[in-house]
């Protein structure tokens, strides 16, 4: 009987090791960060603690488009603005819930990246950040901040159709044109939704702004580009000279705490209209 138990344990360990092998560097990185989080002082800003651990990691686009079939991709070695935010948010949820395993991290990542947490095909992944906010707020993962007014003095009326109008720009839609109808239906469900945001002219270093936007909040930069809702993402960091963006930067080609203030940054991008604010929920 003992030999049978040992054999079963050995087989289980072997299968577990084989399953983890493809993402071993990422599993080690996540495990190390979560272990470090167990020793943090209680007043630590958890989202910023994790976000700063990725400073210097290269910016690489399309890291989720590596498989022919849809599956959960973990890549902590290359990040774009969305995968950076998702990676940090999943780690933060683990820490908030005192769950310090790689499996817990995978669970949280899948829950926020896929509609209802279910992986079916490319269309089950959340593609527009407005839907990411809506779905993850519904799941109790985040809360969008839309008050007080000011500084939340403008309203964004969402109108998205970029993906269905440019399927040739997406590997999965080129390979599976039958997905376009589902993408279009999703876009139509988002179009017309309204959200309060802070216009870029009102982003300043004031008491009202510091009370409205907290260190570690997710900043979603709104835009007026046809067919799109959000242009870029990152985390809020207050410095002595004002609000900054900790982000996976296409400009700097890496994760960076942007040296210029967010107000200056937005001023250099005419299509950027302001910011929506999303806060990771503590249980």
C-alpha cells in the first residue's frame, strides 16, 4: 500500500513539473515576487511594489499572439502596457488574498483576461480595456473611480469598432475570419456606454487630484482615435512635482517610471483626451 502511495505521489509530481516546464522562468519569477510580498510592512503600497519590480523589462507588443489555439500566456520577460497592468494586478490580488502560489496567480490572471474567466477561443479574451474594466468590476476585482466632479468633469461616450474594421491587423482574425462577427457583436455591446473621466487640462498637482487619484491606481488614457476607447495604460505614481505614469512604454522600449509628469506626457499626444481611474479591490 505504501509503495502505491509513493508511486502516485511520484507520478503527480512528475506531471506537475512537466506542466510547469514551458513557463519555468516565469513561474520562478512570480513565485519569488510572491514570497517577497509575504515579508512586506503592512503599509506597503502593494500595486506599486510589484510594478516597480518590472522596471527595465523590455516593451514587446503582441506577446499573447504566440499560439494557434487560445491559451493562457504568461510572459514576465516581455511586456506591453496591458500585460504589464494584468501581471501586476494578478500579483496584487494574490497578495491581498494572502495566496502566494503560482496556481493562484494563474487563476487571477485568467479571471481578469477572459470573459467570465473562461478560455474558449480568441473571442473569449477581453480585447478593449473598457470591457476589461466593466467585466472585472462586475467580478469584484476592480472599481472604476468616477467622482467627485471636479476633477471627473468630462464624459467619455465609448464608440469602438477598430478590430472589426481592421481584421487584417490581427493574427487571429486573419486566420479565422469567422471570429469577426463575434468581435463586432462585442463592440456593439460596448458602444454607447458612458464613463466620467478627468480631462487632461485638469490634471494638476492639487489636493483634489491627490485625493481622487491614489498611488497604485490603474490609469487608462482616453483618446479620440476613431474606433478606439483607450490609448495606453499604466499605474499612478505621485512625485513631488505631480502625477507620473509607471508604464510599459513603447517610446522608451521598457517598463519605466515616466520622468515627465502625466500632464506633460498627455500634452505631447494630441489624440489623448484625459484619464479614467481604476482601483484594485482589497477584500
